[in-house]
C-alpha cells in the first residue's frame, strides 16, 4: 500500500481485423505486471463477424508509444 504505480501502454500488434494493446506496470522502475488486451473490430449494431480495422482508428493510434 502507498506505492505509486506507473502504467505504460501502446499498440503491440496490428492485424487485419484486430490489434493488441500492451500494458506494463512498474513501481519505482521495478516491473510488477504486464498485460495484453486484444481488440477485435465488429460492425456497430450486432454480431455480424469481424471487420477490417478502420483506417481512422489506425491513423489515430499510429503514433501511440509501444
């Protein structure tokens, strides 16, 4: 308790219909966790299968740190 947790995140992988966001947590520069979330793009309004990652999303996240 009382520790300050720093969390870094960024795009770890681009796929055709999905992408991964990687997270790294540190306390006083000591690694304490890593995690990855995979996001799959689907059309709004219902489960109709995966779609290509929209270019606007790629463009907006392209400069995110890794």
